C-alpha cells in the first residue's frame, strides 16, 4: 500500500505554531508512506493539482491530508480523489489547525501533537475501505401540516414551483389565528385583506390539495419518501348539497362557547366555522352534539331541506406520499386564568388581547363595536407580558408580538373612541420591526399613556377594575381604575402539536417550541432531513417574519424536489445480524429513529435514509453488533495505538 | 397580489443574479444553486462573508461567528452552480423579469485569480507591511498594500489596494516591487484594467446589506475625540481571538476594568433622522457585556438602555443570564461622555432612580445601529426599486418582506430593514423560493442549460 501525506501551512494559520517541515519529514519516515509534501494552501487549486499529480505518477492508494477540520475541506479533497480515479473514502484528514495550531501556543509541543495526529491518520488510512454513496428517487410532493398563514404561504410557494402539495389542517377552515384578527400592525390594514386572497389562491391552486378537518396520524419513511396517514374527520354536512339556509342551526338544541371568538359568543353544536368567512356550510362539533353523545338527537339531519346532513358518515384514513414535510402548526394563546391575580376569570371587564381583536372586528360577535357589559368603555388599560417574560408561569421567553399588537390596539382605540383614556402598562417596549417604532410613536402622539411597571394585581372597586402596581419611573405605587383591562397574552407552544412532535420525533427548545437544527444558520431545518419548520411552531413571531420564514421553508422543502433524488451517505451504521440479539438499546439512543426491530428475524434493521452516522448506536450496543462505516473498531483502534505509540516516543 | 395571478413570463433565462455576498446573499445563492439553477453572485469586496465574518461570537448561543460562517463560505466558493464575482459591482440593469440584462464592472484585483496560491509571501514582502489600517479589523489592526482581508477569505486570493500601493499611486516602488519579486507564481499584474461584462439573468436577489451608523454624528458621545470610545463593530474586532489584539480587551496596553455600554446610538433617535429600532443592538450589547465578563471577571460593566429588546428565541434567557453575571442595566441613555484625566465620564439620568448619574469608564462601547447603505439611492434607481421612509429598500407589501414592486426582483437581509442572523437567513431562503418559482418556469419548458 502506498500512502501520500500532504501537510498544509494554511498560510500562517498552521505554520506559525506547527513546524510543518518537521511534520512532513516525520511522515516520510513511516514505512508505507510513499510520498509526503507540505504546501502553503493545500485546498488551493495548485495544492489540489499537486495531490492529483502524485496519485497518478506515484500510484498512491490512500491519501492523508493534515490541514483544517474535515468540516471545512473534506469534501474538497474527496473530490480530488474522485477526479483521480480513487475511491473518495480513501482519504483521511488530520485536523492540525482547529485541534492543534489554533489552540496551542508552544510551537514544540504543537508540532509533536501534529505528528501524533498525522501518525494516527496514517494508521487509519491503511484500513480505509471503499464506500459508495447511493441515490434514491423521490416523490415530488410536499406535505404541509397546518393551515395558518405560514402553512398557506409555504403551500403556495411550493405549488407555484410546480410541485404537488397536501395542506393538512385540523380545523374546518384555513386561516389560523390571523383570520380572527381585526387589523394588523404596523399600518392597521385589515387582516382579511391579507389572508383571504391567499386562502382563495390555495383553494383554487391546481397543485394544492387542501385537507381540512384532518390530522396526521402516522408518518414513516425518510427524506424523499415519506408516507403519512391522514385522519379525515367526517364532514357531516355535505358541501355540495348544502345551500347554506341555516335551518339546521335554528333547530339545534345545544349551546356552547365557541373557540373562534375566544369564548365571547355562544354557538350551537352545528355552526358556521368562520363567521363572515369563506364557507356557508355549517360543521358539527362532535364534542357537544347530542347525536355523538347518546344518539338522542338528529333534528338537524331531519330539518335540512336539501338532505345535506349525514350523521352516519364516518371518518376516513387517507395515505399520502411526500418527499418533504413542512411543520407549520402554529401556537396557542397563553391561558390568562393562570395569572389569577389579574382577575381574568372573575371580571367581565378583564379580557385578553385576542378577545379584543374579536370585539373590534367587523366579523366579530359585536360587529366591531367595543362594548363591555353594555357600556362603551371610557378608560382602557392594556397590560403587557401576560404569560411572557414570566418565570412564575414557566415562560421566560418574550412573545415578540405583544408590544406591537398592543400599540396597534391602543392606537385603534384612541382613533375609534377618541374620548377614551388609554394607558399601556409595560416592562420594556419592544417595537423592533420595520415601521413598529413609528407605530409606537404614533400611539403616544395620539395620547396613549405608557406607564413602566405592569400591575401586580387587578381587583374590582365599584364599576371599575383597579390595577395596582408600581410605576418604575416615578418610583411610586399606583392604583388606577379602568372600565376595561386588556391582557396582552403571549404565545405558547401548541398543545395539539405535541402528538405530531412525537410522531416526527422533533426535539423541542427549552421554551417548548420546535427546535431548529442550528439557531443561527439553519433556522428552518430540523434534525430530521426533509422536515422543515415555518411560523410560530418554531417560536413566537409576527406576520411579516412568519411569511418570510414560510417562503424560506418552501425553499428548503423544494430543494430536494428540484433535485429529483436524494444521495444516501455511505458513512452510516450497519448491523452484524449474527451478533445482534434485538435487545433494542440502540433504538433508544437513536435521535433519528433510524433503527427498527425486525419482528420476524428478531434483529435490528437500519433505515439507511434516516441514519446520520452519528455513532450513538454502535457505542451503545452491548454486543458490539453495530459498527459505523469509515469509523469501524479496527480503524479507530489503529488510531488509538498510533497515538499511544506517539506518547511512548516522547 | 396572489402568486397565481401573476402573469406567465414569455421567456425565462434560468440564471439568478445575486447582488451582495454577505450571509443573506450567500444563503440565497446556495438555496437557488442547490436546486440546479445557475447563480451569479456579485460582491463588491475582494471576499464574500460580509459583516458576519467580522463578528466575534454570535448571540445567544455564543457560537464563534467565523467558525459557523466559514464552511458556508467554502460551500459557496466551491459550488459548481455558483459563479462568484468578487471585486465586482453591478452597474446597470435593463430588461425585466425573465430577461434582465446586467452590466457588471469587474474592478482590477491586480492579482491573477488563477495563479495566486494565497501563500502570503507578497504581503510579507510589501514595503508597507503592517502600515495600512485594515478595513476588516475596523482600523484597529494593520495590513499591507497587498493583502487578504482575513485568513478565511473566499476566494483565498490576495488583492492590491490601489489607493495605497506605491506602484499604483506613484508608478514605482523602490527599484522593483517587492511583492512581484516574492511571488512564486507570477500572479501579480499591475496592468490589470477594470472591465465590464454583460450577462442575462431571469431573476435578481438584492442582498446589499447595511452600513454601521457613524457614531461621529453623535458628537456628545466623544467617539471621534476619545480612543477608548468604540463602536459596536470595533469592539467585535477588539474582542475577537482572531482580531488584532488576539482577543485581549486592552486600551493602550492596559486591561479595562470599567466598561459602559450605550444602547440605541443612531437608532430610535430622531435627532439623527433614524426613528427606527435597529433590532440587533440590544442583544449584541448583552453578548459583548458577557464576553467582557468572561475575559475580565472583576470588570464593572454597565449597560445604559432605553428598553431592552431581547425578543428572539433564547434572547430573554440570555439577557437573564447576563443580569445574573452582575452586569448593571441602567435605564437612561447618557447625555454626554467626556474625559476627566484618563478616565471617561458617562453622564446621564437614570430614569428608574429618578436621579442623574456619572459613571467612570476605561472603555465605552456605543451600540451603533444599522443604517441603509450609502449607495441605496443609486442602486435603487438602477434596479427601479423604491425605498421606505427610513431609507431601506421597500418591500412589495408591508408583510411581504421578500417581494418588491418589481417582478422578478427580491430582497434578502438587512437591505430591506435591520435584522439578526436567523431572520436574515430565513428571509434569504424565502427570496430564493420566490426566485425559483420564476426559474422553474424555464425548467418546465425544458430550456434549462
């Protein structure tokens, strides 16, 4: 076997602290090293050509490059080998920059360490085996989970790129939280003007299949080839047959609080899912409908003049295949009853910000008239950070939108109720986005008073709710009565997304939102290849940032669809089935769900598309049945021996 | 306007032009090129990397900025579908979506890209070695007239500064230019001339970034008068292990013991015409305070602020951590900074205590904001892009930060408005998605090259 060793100066990055010539001479002394050279920048074109020439003229079998971290240039040098007709995995990198020259000051010792690292690399190079990456075809389709603004936008982009999309939404209508807003910040535009055209576009797009009242029940497969089971709840009212006459709603005996209006209005068990919205077809809330409790009622079915109601319908399960998945499951709103001191569940005059949106929205229960207990409030308090920046409820994080939506609501109030007194109680005012500071300023100019110090309690005195707290700027306690207190409730991780999290094995950040794979440079990717994040499921964010992220997630999710295939890295684990006892310990340590028990043969199997070659399973296997290609035990032990010999030399 | 309603282009050149090679331009280029479309990435500077390459650590995870950026730079440099043009500027854009005709001026590097090995012998030989303030190190470090901006630059090729090189300013350099003599591959070419090339592109991604607010515009802070009043980005270089001081935070050879940070310098400040918030300064200041605490545990650190805007993922938690490191957060920006002997005096009103303060400091760091590039007007005119009231490029609709009023031209990163790295990267991927929707039309017609 003939090994070539190439030691890089990396300008002065390595050469300043490592005697490169000495390392090269040392390498030459190894019996199977046919040639050893040093060069200023091995990764430069002349450096690469140097290696290629040697491979050809010296007939080298294995290459060792002593340079920077393999994350930097392993791919570069593998290409060099490929171009020269060698298997690209006949390369071993000795990292003498990040793990040597950059971290050691003593030139003598650093040089010795570099020699040891090169020795170890040479020892491993002997044992390198040829590996080949494989390609697999893909399904040119995306599955988008969640039909809020993030999922809608991602679906539109993927559809417009020419790929099929399944958009799965558990609610009867699309639009998420956004469809329930009155106006958006910073320009107080109607939320409907933003969301409705997008909903229409998604519904009419030939590439996009919208599945409402649907939930993902199971997912298997890997990037390029996922299969999802979608549970489609029955639509008891047939959309084609129903003419929207509303007689069914009249006869329904059940009244219940409605989620769409955040509990502000009672609805029947059969109801219109989005008042003023896109559909005139009612849906049935099975949780409250008597028919689905004890079959004691079928009045709606009987009364329907079009016979459009079919209570006997059953849910269905549909299987769909997709190459990539976008998770856009959104957020929940902080439950203000957890802050008992703020009196939300005691006083009608304490409401949440989403309720304020509904009360001021033309499509809301009061048709946009802000009325509390039959009265138009004259004095209104807005309270920041309810459920955010609050360790007492377990939410240390900032919800990112409440400061600016409060400024918007305060400004709206001062415009629509010019005689009212509006006071905002805050900790910090975080109006950071484009045009947001200007909105904050406008609210102040219109007479909105900002008071630093959120109230510690709210109680009732006469007709008023009284806020008690400390004004941090005046350094004085305050007690101030208002007709209405609006709690700027924060954004919390979606409860309903937890089962999906388990299905996809997605990790969570400490704040409970889905975790991106790298917080800076890969904010849209997850630890699972082919699964991406969009919108508030990844963390609170406003509409503009959500849209930017949704476009971005569409880009990430279409890359593999455009490529039309996925490459499977050969540096992955493999199982010696003669040794494996099927104990399943490896399955527990695998972060990527790549290991499964074959129930018939009682041995573990590896999904090559999911395995990332992290090495967790092979080190956990008590029988030594799993090894990792390119890092096999004999290869690693050879490195260890070489390093120990190096210690002996000194 | 809904996407589906947009008109179908009669013709689509399957090439994307990306203007600007910072993290936004790099991410957009990679996302487009990975889908199989050709990208021409034009960068004015001799290297890609932008401002992010200058940062020490990134908030809130304290990842080393160049460690996470460099692999991405290498990927851009090596991508078979990305044609990287450094030292180049887009000078003219005609046509419309599907068929933009672009003129690009390639400024002379005076070093042959194909011959230079990046060996550094020329810079070592330069008669002006270590004499010229390094732009990358914000003038704190020095370089030669022939130089590489920083060790991880992509491409790893040297460049001659035409404003400093004696050959280029005076026509001679001693008996013969030492760099040329030192160069083993004969790569130095003083006769290189600028050239203009033209090309066609179907779509354009604008990722031209931002400038730092000039702290000299706030004379009361003494930035131009006192050497121990630094801007945020200058502090990054001072603090960086690969920076000119190898990361020791010293002023005139003395380790600093009292440091005051001042927030919102050039942001939320109508007196300098910038009403907007720069979105990153609160967090980078908190990070910088942490870095000082780490290096000089007994240093007394104060942050003067208006509001602490720690809004991103993990940011509030980081703010909390730094408060527990005994960093004092004082509400109320100073009204002036002056010198008493060798000591800086920071004077202002603490709005929480309701009393005035005077803090002594060895070092004051001004959290300078992000402002539009000085050539935004000119670039906007060339591309037919309007700008918003604060001077950044205007997005199509308030919430659609990626699209512009011109079809086929998209925005990525801080040229649209200040934002941090994750938001920039997400938006850049978004710009790529929008660009590829157009480019895909060429594909479906089977005209992809």
